[in-house]
C-alpha cells in the first residue's frame, strides 16, 4: 500500500505518520510547503522514523497551485490520500480571510482534481473540524450531517472544502471520507496552542488568560484527543468504512432531510462523514489546573471574556461520537494518560516550546 498525506509535516499529520509507520508496512508520501505550521523536524524527531526513513518520501508543493504533471509523476499511484494540509489559526483567518479560502478551498479542490485522475484510489480523506458547526449550547453535541454555522473564516473555509469533497464524490464518484475532529494535542505542538502555551507560562510563573463567558464565571470547554489517537481513528476508518452495513438509525445519526432509514449503502455510495471525538469534555481552567499539577507548579490565571473581545471564538464546541462507537471504535489511550505523557515529554524536550 502507498498513502499520500498532505500536511504530513504539520502537527496532526506527523502523528498520523508515526501511527502508520508503527502499525502498517505502507509507504508514505508527504506533500508539504513547510511554512508556518509545517516543519520536517517533526518527522525526523519521531523515533520510529529513524528505522523506517526509507518508507517516507517528502515532496515540496504549495497546494494553491494545481498538481501539475511533474508533481503528479513524482507522487505516482497511491492507494489512499489523507488531506490534512490547511491554514488553521482562527485569529489569522480573521485578519486575512482570503488566505484561508486559497489554502482550504482552492488547495482542497486542487487535491481533489488530482485524486480523480487515480483509477485505483480507495479513499480520499478530508480532515475537517468541529468548528464548522459553530458554538454548541449546553447539552448539544452535533452529529455528522447536522447543519453548519461557521463562526469564523477558518471554519467557513473548512466547510467550503468539505462541500467540494462531497461534490467530487457526487459528480465523479470519488470515494470520500470526511472527518470532524476536535482539539488535538500531543508532542511537538506549536507553542501558540493552549496546552504548550500553558506549560510554557506555568514554568515561567506567568499569568494564563482563561477563555470564559461574559460573566467570567464559566471557562470555555472542548473535547480533547491526542494526535496518536487521531491516527488510530484514521487507520480504523480506512480499514472499516466500506464494511459497515448495520442500522445506524439506532444511534440517530441521519439528518432529517434523508427521511426514513433505507440502508447505509444506499445513503452514501461513495462518501460519508465521521466524528472523531475525545474521551470527555474538559474546560480550559480544568486543563490548566491539570497541567500545573503535573508540573508541580502554582497556577496563576485570570478568567477573561474572550467571546466579546474576540469575535469568531466560541465558548463551547461538542461532537457526537456515537457513530464511530457503533462501528466498534475505542480510544487506544485515556485522556489523562495521554495528557500527562505529553506534558512530561514536553518538559524533557524544551526546544518545542520555543517560537
């Protein structure tokens, strides 16, 4: 098997590469432009890579440009495509929306155009986000085919890429999997992200601002999942998504407009969506306190009304994970175990807190 991963040098991408190297004998091609989010140092730093470097080939390409015949020839035939390459920082999307349209919509369309030239492609996986659904009121967890309500240009651009992927499935019968994943953490994450930022500030004795409601009484919350668990989920889907034949109506995942359940195969002949959900919901203050406890350092924090001062940021996101659970998916490692391991690893590798 040969798998093409766009954005393989990115944070989530390199964890998926690690999981594939450990659990398959597949060859991997990564397609990267190696700018803000991507660094080849991530891949080189993976322990299993040193023993399997001959299985990983990296090609430099900016997906704002089409996959021309030279890049196509360099890639060759592949069995799977995982499309992770994207711009993903909400603040930057608010400052420059068009850059996110170019990366997440135009870039995705260029990849889809390349994918439909591959006669033996088994699956094109579009890696989306929980943010396409917008904020989730208390008690709400969005299912895969629920309506979208993007709260910022980043989310809208990812939703646009999703719709392009579905259009290619419907028009060209391209086998498409769309995944929604929530907040991902793990080793080698950019220091601008919440967990490494907390580690850095707690070690330095600096104050942490906690995203909260207008009254500054309730912290924002997310479902967190480690990058290695995401890699395990992706491999699980590649191996199982076409085998599912049981009645999903029992877990109520079908959108109302599809009407009565008619059979899984009839509903989604060449495409489907899956939520990859963390073990449990954790608010930002609980997360900061856990990190401080592992570091054995005091936590200095202030609750801040981020939503009013930073439009486009939502207090709560939530996804329903019952669909993959019904397929037999289980998290390989618990949230606490994964987080504590990540914190201790980061302390031992302080170079990843720079920047």
